[in-house]
């Protein structure tokens, strides 16, 4: 299975020979090109530039992935691509290329839901999680708690009411003057911050429910930053306080979701899943409360082709693939996916 990811600002390609139970479930190779530098001077992703860069990079990356795996296109049994959600132009680049390749090779094309890709990414690791589990999906565009009974059997337990977790990291970093994309930089800075120097609220934890809201936290940081001496140490202290607030909030909600669903396994995925404090503290909470935590490796937390190849391979193994039209879904509800059975 060839996997192609082009939903936003990363071009990701991977090859996988679906082998349930094999190490990495049969991942053979993966390549990635990040457009971060291209968008940095604008302070955010410029959709038209993203599409054009996917056009430039996609086929060279496909060749590279094939070379790495020692395969040719004749070895392909299917082509999976991200069909949504994401930027429409960027999605269309991957979808058109994937559909054309599949048509030329006479193999099926599989349109994958980007968030299902993120959700299944821990299956690329050793000791993959078995459903049922709860998934915390925290990325640039989403903050969700999902009850997973099986592949395609998803119930959204909680969602964000405003900013996604990654978006909150990025915007907060920006307002303290960190360059785009600020999330990872803010997390790094937080390592030098002093614990307790700044304390921000844990939004929406004082009432029942599993939804998230992070935009108020961003405003609290803005006020604290404006009223501070704006020194390097203060910036790090605020970053630390912000990260602790986000991580605490997520732990509280994860505990609630596990309790509500009765699940004993927690999957953490999406770009913010790369956050060290989140990983460490959720693993510690799991040891204390008796639930098992599962994370993708850092490179598979953010966007990548491997998760798309994997989701596509599972779908195809259950006889699911697209017809010959090229269709993308910039907005696409995870709960509407068919079960893979
Ligand atoms: P979506 O998956 O919702 O469509 P996306 O694909 O843009 O959004 P991802 O690639 O999954 O998002 O993740 C990128 C996000 O993860 C960015 O917002 C980035 O700031 C955040 N991120 C990456 N590393 C870290 C980290 N160590 N700490 C906190 N946030 C991080
Ligand atoms: Mg990205
Ligand atoms: Fe993503």
C-alpha cells in the first residue's frame, strides 16, 4: 500500500505491506517534506502555496519511498490518500495523483480520513493498542476525545468549542513573539520555565463534560505577557505555566472519558501528542489509575504518510475502496465513517 498525505503543509509518503501482528504492521519506508520554511514568513499556512508545493514534491517523494523499500510501482496493490478533512487544494493534489496512479496501475484507491490516520498511528508501533480504547486526538485543527470500539466505530465524547490544542500552542507562542510554527518552540521554552511562576486556569474542568476550550487561556497568557517585564526568563515561565494548564486539562478530561466509557486503554495521537510533558504525565496517570497509554513515535504524531498507508491498508483488507471519481472532503465528520468489518 502506498500512502499519500497532503492535507495541509506536509507532503508525506509511505509504503506498507499490511501484516497484522508484524513489527510496525509491515511499514516498509516513509518520506516527508515539511513546508514550514515556505509558510514561516507569512506566519501561517498559505493554502495556494501549499498546493503548489505538494505538486512539486509529491512524485519525487513517491520515487524516494519506492527506492528506500526496494520496490517499483508494479509492486503496488493499492494507493491510499488523505481525502479530508483539510485544505481543499492541498487535498486535491494528493487525491488526483493517487487516483491517477491507481487507475494507471489497475489497483484500488482508498480515500482516508486524516483523523482516522492520526488515531490509528499507534498501530505502527510495538505493542499496538487493541480496541476498545479512548483516543485523545490533539492536533493543529482538532482536540477530540473519541471512543473507539473498532476501526470505523467512533463516538466523539468531547470536542473543542474554539481553538484546537495545537492552534492554542501556536497562537500563544506567536503572541509572545516566537516564530511560526510556535507550538514545538513554546514546548521547548517551557522546559526552562520555573514551575509555579505563573498559574493559568484549567478551562472547563470545574463542570462536568468532555469538551475543551482553549481560547480563554490564550487571552490569560496575553494579559500576563503584556503586564510582565517580557524578559527571556518570564517568557519561559509563562510558557511553562501555559503548558502545565493545557496538560492538566487534558489529563482531567482523559480520566473522565476513560471512566465514562469503561475503557482501560488510552491512545494519544496528533501533533500535540509529541509534547513531552503530555506524554510523561499521561503515562504517569495511567500507572496510577490502572490504564495503559499508547503513543505513536514522535515523527508519526504530526502529519505523515505512514498513518495514511496503514488506515488505507486496513480499509482495503475489509474490501473498502473508492470508485473512479476524484473526491475530497474539506470538512468531514469522523462519526460518519463506515465500520471496517
Ligand atoms: P489536523 O490534524 O487537525 O488537521 P494538522 O495536521 O495541522 O491538523 P498535526 O500535524 O497533527 O496538525 O500537528 C501539528 C500541530 O502540533 C501544530 O499545531 C504544532 O504546534 C503542534 N505540536 C507539534 N509538536 C508539539 C509539541 N512538542 N508540543 C505542543 N504542540 C506541538
Ligand atoms: Mg502540519
Ligand atoms: Fe494532522
